[in-house]
C-alpha cells in the first residue's frame, strides 16, 4: 500500500451540516486502517489526511465517496506521497 496525501480545502458554499457526515466517514476509514493521520488545519481553511491505497486511482475512488466531495463543499486533491 502506498501513502497518499489528501488535501481538503473549504469552498465558500460549504454546508456545515455535512461536517458530521464527513467526520463519520473518516472514522470508518480509520477503523478500516485506510487512514494513518487525519485532522483539520489550525485555521478554518480545511484539513488533510494520509490515506493508504494501492495507487492514485484507488485513493481518488476513496476520496470521491466522501461526503466532503459529494457535497461539493470542499475542493479535494490527492497526491501520492514519497515520504521517507
């Protein structure tokens, strides 16, 4: 499994009612051992997580099923991370 850095940046149309659904989704992924690290930034601009997936396509499939993406309230980007 490779590591992928997922950046979630809030958009102006962010609906705060989606946040609990997004948090529950992250909790599920932590339970499945897909996430190594997850959390918000210290300002209200968004957050990031470190996702384990076989490749970038698999990582994007996981990201695209998150309420954060489905709601359109966050701009999500995934990058394969070559951490050492």
